[in-house]
């Protein structure tokens, strides 16, 4: 049984107002956005860059050669990728890590 509970949070008013506007445009309730973020925080998942399989990254094996997570379906890791692709993936990962850690700066 999935029990719903009420959550009270305090946010910057400008951010909340802008978030409500964007969420309304996308037809996504703010509660779902917050719940999805918290779900990802406790159960992180990624998609394989090669086969597209979604998998839980917290239980994944790491390639000893390149240090990337190994896809449990196709076995892909970072080995054999171009330097440009590795750099792009690295910087996108930093965006998500900053978001999860609360490091995204306000304007």
C-alpha cells in the first residue's frame, strides 16, 4: 500500500512562482516533480548510452579500465568512446550531480 503524506517545504518565492508556471505549461503537478526528484535521489537510475536500457546505477559494476558504470544488458562502458563524447557525457553528469547536491546557482 502506497501511503501519501503531506509535506511542507520552504522555497524562494521567485523560484516557486517560475516553477509553477513551467509545471503548468507542461501539465505536471509540482508534487509529482518533487516526488520524482526524491525518488531519483534514493533510487538513482541511468540509461545506457549504447542500448538505451534503464538500470539502477547504485548496484552496477564499474569498469576497472575506464571507471564508467557497465550496462548490465549490453556490457557497454566508456571504453572505445571518442574524447569528445566522453567530455560531453562528463559535463552532462556534472549538471545532474549539481542538481542533486543542490549546487545549481540562482540567478
